[in-house]
C-alpha cells in the first residue's frame, strides 16, 4: 500500500511492481534480527528491536536493502531508484512496532531506551483487517492511489481511537491507586487480544503489582464453556469495569523473600532486570534450586502459556547462580 500511495505520477508503469516488491521486503527486513534467537534467549531479548529498528541507522539499512533489491529486481535506476520506498517501508515497520508495548530501541547504539506506546496488541485483528482490506482494494483498483491512502487514514484513526481507550484504561488504574493509597506513577495499561476494548490495568509499587482484566464497554461478563472456541476463551476473562477483580502479584513472593531478592539481583539475570518492566516472582523450586520471574506485561489470560519466564538456579547455597529460561512446567534451557 505504501508503494502505491507514494508512487510518483510520472513513474513508468513497469516501475510500480518493483516498488511494491521492494516495499514488501524492506518492511519485513527489520525482523531479520530474529537470528539472535540462535544465540540464546538472553541475546534475543537484548538485541531484538535494536540495531535493525534504530531510526539512527535507518538510512544505512535503507541503502543496503535498496542495493540488494535493485540487484535482484534488476532495477534500471539502481539502488537510488528504490532508496526512498525502502526507507519509508523500514520506517513504517518501526512505527508499527512502536505502538505495541514490547519496546523498541529507537536510538540504538547511543541508547538502549525502549519506548513503547502500548496502544495496540502485537496481533490486532482489526488493525490487520484494515491492512488486508486496503491491499484488496488496491488490487481491485490498481490505477488509483485512493484505496491505499484511505487504508492508511483508517489505520491512523484506529490507532488514535486506541490511544483514547488507553487513557480510559489508565483512568481506571489511577482511580484504584488513589483509593488504595498507591502511587499513581505506578499505573500502567496494556492492550489485549480479541477486542480493542480489552485491557489489563496495573497499579504497582515497590513491593507488588495489582492488576485487573477489563473490557471498557462490556455491561455483562461474557460466559465461556469448554468448546466455545479459541477467541471466546481469550476474550471471556475481560470483565465489565464495574465488576473488575483486582489480583495482587508480589515482586518477590510471599515467603523466602530474601532468597528471591538475592536471585533477582544475581548478575546472570541482569539482562532480564533490564528487560522486564513489571517483574514478579513466578515460582520457586527448592528441589532444583531455582527461582523464576516473569514480566506481567505479557500476562494474557486464556492463552494457556507462560511467556517470558526467566530465572536463576544453583545446586547448593553459596554456589554460583546460572540463568535459564523456563520451558513448560518444569523444563529449562540456558539463556546463553
């Protein structure tokens, strides 16, 4: 859509397919940093959405991608003919990552600051639907820019709408924080799947996170029975605001907090301390000598999995801690 919306009026007809192909591959290029996963979970967390997502390095990546694609697509004008569309496409990828809550290192390598607007869930059906509709309309009306421009306008309007919803969700958290003498600065809200009205709201302090799963427009709970399907399962946990149930998760658990704090401060877990914005104790395994933590940003009820669970283990008291990623209920893999 971007290639069609920005195609010059005086461009040759044969140039548009090349621009579309270049835009497609350039827009996907930043996620090549998935190769860091082969170096281990820690390397992936430290480097995902870093170098390839940096706006400081965007001109460099655009030139590299444009040069490669110009060779593959045999573009008469060489890499310069594709540079603009590659730069815009990479920038669009970065912008769409920025609206999620994961965090994107825009200023790498000067800073590891990871802003994330948190207006949009990483897999948003309505957002994706607007893109698909725009692609279909652009295919049906190949000679016009209007369908592509209209699709971008819808996407921007939808993101703005989600920003308004986030403010409403934050208001719920702020009201709860004031009522329970908690710092308003600790209020966070993250979008959740199935509906733009589904949010998880947090009110945190130095010791614990209180959170609730709410639907901002629902008047009655959505019942769920086994067999109702995947979408019903991930949508039903979000209750009407008036019936919100707040749950507390301690950063270091209820018992043996000294051991949990020692594990959290262990040097091998430094990468996760840097990454996790809402850390909480997930579990302890005295037999295996392990202490596990999670980042509640990614707590999504109904999915049946535990994402981003990391911890440290040691064979006996006083022995060095080693960092692991938890796999399933009892499995673990070294992070490096």
